[in-house]
């Protein structure tokens, strides 16, 4: 039984799915907030990140620098949780 690879989406499809225009997605990419899996192709993680960015910007009125800081802190928390689960020393 073979497993299908994770789906990827073109920039245009991601823009439609998230309501974020292509130019803004590329701007977020330049700032390291979303990562394509290959040029102009994104995965579900990128879609999730874009929705989170837009929520922080629109609902919480966080600027791009704040979004970047929040993402860095969330990544650090995820890494610490993974270390705790695996029992690795800090």
C-alpha cells in the first residue's frame, strides 16, 4: 500500500483558499513567514500559516514584526515540547 505525497498548491490556488493575494503571500515568503515546498507551490502548513498571519494582522492588529516574533516563539515552544516528550535534556 503506497501513501500519497502531501498535496501542494500553486500560488494562485493558495491565494483563493486563504483570501490573501499572491503579492502578499510572496511578501510573507520574503520575510520567512511561509515556505514554499518548491517554487510557487505551497503545502497545508503554508495555508495554515497564512490563515494564522491574517488572523493576527486583522483581528489582533499585530504588525508584521509582531507576527514574526509570535511565529518564532511558537516554534520555540514546539521544539521545547518535542524535547520534553522525547526525554532529551535541555
